[in-house]
C-alpha cells in the first residue's frame, strides 16, 4: 500500500499540565492529516505511559492523524500506533517482523553512525538542528542546517529536522521532508496556526511504500 509520511511530528511534553497539553495537541491536529503526535514521557511508569498512550490514540483516531509511541513496541501494539525508536536500542530491522503491515517505524538520529544504522526505517528525526527550546540546559553541539543536510543525504528514508525548529528557522533547513517540534507548537498562543506555518515551510509531501 502507499501512504503519506507525516510532515510535522509534535512530540509530547508531559511537564505541561495535562489539560493544556491535550488541548494544544488537539488544536495542532486540526492543521491536517500530515500532523502526527509522538508520545514521549521517559519519567512515567509503565502503567501511566500506557494510559497516556490510550488518551493520545483516541485523540488522533478521532481526527485521522498518526500516533507514534516512543520506544515501547508493546504499547504501540496495544493502542494500534506506529513506533519511534531511540538511537540506542532495537533497530528497525529488529522490530519490523513483529509489527502489523502498514505500521511506520521512525528513528532518532544524531550523527552519521546512527544514520547508517537506520536501515529499514520509514522516517528519521534528526537532531539537534538548532538549540532545543524545550531543553534550555542542553549543551550538545547543534548540527545547523549544513549538518542536518549532510545526515539527510546519508539516510535512505525521509529526514525530519528536530531541535529549535520555528517556521522562520524551518526555511533555513535544506533536504528535510518535514519537521518535528515540541515547544514551538505546544507553547504557541495558537497551536493550529503554528502547525500550519510549519507545514507551509515543508517541501512537497513524500510518499512511502509500506509493507
């Protein structure tokens, strides 16, 4: 089958009050079906993570938007979601045989070695392109537009730019199939308008052939 790859992935930040987070996500999803949510909450217990995933699955299903689960294939299977893999852990080739047909696998990529290890992924979130707005204490060196473009050229799948992305900065990034954000959308006065502005900065939609 052929499906559209998300061009904007909004990653959850559960440090925000739950009602505010869900409201911002709901507004962002109104920007269209090319907006996806990634459920990330490393501090949550297993039970809490699953309960949050179920809330997000309902939110996304009601609007026809994709949901990715960060690092937990069991939770992704339980809620019928796609899977996002951290850089150090199972690879796309490890998990693919255990996923139903049509499920996407995204990966985190920070350097060339991780880009080359991303074989079999459907898309990659490449970071940090700019200093992350959601992590003011992050001391990692940023890739910048040139570093992002170099990693995107190594990848065999579409690359989404993550880290400090705003609609203005997004236009500086070459070779991206889209963007992944946290605070830019979740803390925006109008999350729907911010999501639309980021989509407007994206190149033409890429097509993915799914198993």
